[in-house]
C-alpha cells in the first residue's frame, strides 16, 4: 500500500497458495495469476495468466554458482512483434545488484538486441527493508539489494544516460530507512524530487 503526497492511497492485494513451504500460485486483485514450477527448492519457471485464464507468457530463471539469479527469459505466448525478452543480471563484489541489462528478440530473428541497462552505481551500508522483486516475482531466498541504492542510472546502448536517480535517506535507530528523497534527472533535465515515508 502506498500513499502519495496528495493523500491518495494505492493498494495492491495478492493471494498466495502454498504446497508445504513453496509458493505455487499467486493471484492478484484483478484475477490475474502466476503459477510456479520448481527444481528442488528453486523456482525455475513461472507461467503468467490473464484474469480470463488466457496464458500470457512464461518466465524462465537461471542461476549462478552462488545461487543468485543471473538471467530471466520471458517467452511471449502469442507474440505480435517481440517474441522473447531477456534480463541479464550482474552483481557488485558485496552481493548487491549492479546491473540489469534488458534485451529483446523480434519474431523471425535469432538475435537479442539490447534495449537499455539499469546500473545501480552506489549503495549505502544500511539495512534494506523492501523484499526483492524481479519482474513482478518475489523469489524465496533471493536478495537483489542487501543495502539501499543511492544512485541508479538508465544507460542506453550507445552509452548515453537517459535517466539518473539519486536517493537521500533518513534512518531510524535500528538502521532502517525512515524516509527517502529521490532526485530525478531525465535526458539532462532535472524533474521534481519525490519523497517517501517508510511505515513499519
């Protein structure tokens, strides 16, 4: 649940179904759902369905030797133009997410072309309270951001920077963020900053 500075509240609700300790299905408030498949205790794929039951896509996950997600491939069920999307992840030496490179493959082509890269340039050393989410999935045991990002850039294939986010945090006595101010620069132009309050 989020509340904006204009006192408007946005709320999302999800229903989780389990087999033992494994999440096997997640349904959102609109009726769309995701169904998960496992190898051992690790999610290897997720099927995405619209509220009318129509299958939209399949997400396939692969992992590095440290058990971190290294790649996610989305296969579109009924493609019109884009047949597959690929997300390639890399990490800083401390385990925090460094980059997510977004690529796409059009129908009739075997080649993936880069669209843009999200570069998490710097982090603080404090606790990060928000569960890691990757393309709408909360993956059990997976941590993308151990700490709070301080600077994130959107890099285009030609090397230019489309967007820069710079975050300033205030912290509570336990080292968790109590508020965040997010400065935004888009194509070299500064936009109004956004302010967030964390409620525990």
